C-alpha cells in the first residue's frame, strides 16, 4: 500500500511537467528554412522568347547556344515585386506579347521554383542585353 501511495505522488508531480511539452511550439531553423521566402538567393539572368504569359506565370523558350540543341522552356512566377522594363522605362504586363524576345532576372523561391524579378524587353531586331553589358571593351 505504501508503494502505491509513493507511486501516485510521483505521478502527480511528474504529469504536469510532461503535458506542456506536448503542446509547445516548435522553434529553430526548421521553420525558417522551410519558408525562407522569395528572393533569398542570388539572381540569375535568362534570355529567350515569351511562349505564354498570364498574371501569375511567364513561360519562356530559352535561347539555345547551339542550334542543334533541344529547345528548353522554363516557367517563372510573377509577383507584385516583378518589374517589367523596356530600356529604362517601366511598362505594363499587357505590353508584352507572345513571341517577344526578353531577358529576365530570376531567383528561386523556398519551394525551388523560379520567381521573376526584372523582365526586360529587347529592342526589335536585337538580342536581349542585361543593363550595363553594353560597355565598350
């Protein structure tokens, strides 16, 4: 009988300590890395031709370095932070049509999908250039 009483006292003391641990919030880098948000990494520049364009996505047929290479297409997310430029002037999304040659800067989101930062329309007849690349050598 005495052993049962000691056991019940220990159980009563240890049970409240254990219960809050089951409901505590997780803290640490696991939640921070799972949702690091857009624009976390360095931007990469792509150039190509617009294949499809919606309010949320841009599909681009990338320029091929070798004419015999297979055509590749990439899909980029568009957000409120995406800027559309023609030269140095901002333009609207509706000003860009399928078949337009563009150059764009993009980063990877937390889910490893591309997110467009700057979409630059190339002048007609010229390949897209990154601003600052036209410096004389």
